[in-house]
């Protein structure tokens, strides 16, 4: 669940940053994708840490 939320949040933040910098469609998509990847990986590690700590 945390991973999915991170992916959606990352895509929204990345697209917003690119729009503020007046990027074209390709720029917006690239920023959204990269931020989505970063936030997804962060969510994955957070999930792993939470599951390991609960045992």
C-alpha cells in the first residue's frame, strides 16, 4: 500500500515540478516517471523496514 501511494505521490510531484519550470510534455512525463521511481523505491524500503521491525 505504501509503495502504491509513493508511486502516485511521486508522479504528481514530478509532473507539478516540471509544469512550474514550463516544461514540454516530454519533460513533464520524464519528471513524473523519475519521481515515481524514486518514491516507489522509498516506499518499498519503508515497507521492508516496517515489516522487519514488527517481527
